[in-house]
């Protein structure tokens, strides 16, 4: 385990510094950990809400409404679970030194893109190409 990198509170990765230097890696590591914690907290709230709403609702309309809410909550929770998995994967890439580089081309992913979507694994161009390819195959 590496020593903790000092990070000024107002630090933002900049294009004019070495790509994925220790400060940038620490910035994204902290950003990912905070996002993961937020998702886990939301997930715990969802579970509590589902347990509370599991009571027996006699009115059919109320019960249907309750089931719809429950289904939506479960779908949201599933999306969050997948997101947590992608965050864990990004944290592993930070540890292995692969973070910030496109898995298709090996080129650096722009800092703006990583700041907006820290789990990004491809440059914007590679992502667009990938999505176009997926669309073509989906239409078959």
C-alpha cells in the first residue's frame, strides 16, 4: 500500500501536469470512494424503506401502488449495485496503474471526461465507436 498523497482541498486535475500523477490518482480515488459511500448509504435507506413498506395493505389500489414503488426501488437498487461494481473496478485500475487510460486504444481519457464520469474506461471517441457498433449489431 502506497503512502497517502497530500491533496489540497481545492485541488482539481489540470491538463498542464503529468497525466495520472499521484495527486490526480488520489483525487479520483477519493472521488470514487465518496461516490461509492453515497450509493451504499442510499442502498441502506432503500432496504429500510422496503422493509417498512412490506406491511399488509388491505386496499387493492394502495397495494398496487405499493408494488409499483417497490419494483422501482428494486430496479434503482440493481442499477446502484452495478455502479458500485464499476466503481470497485475503477479503484482496482488506480491500484494497478491502468486508471485513466482507454481500454480500447490505450490513450489517456480526458480529465474532463474522468471528472464527469470517473468510472469511464474509454475515451469519448472509443466509447462512441463502441456504441455505434453495438447499435448496428442490435438491429440484426
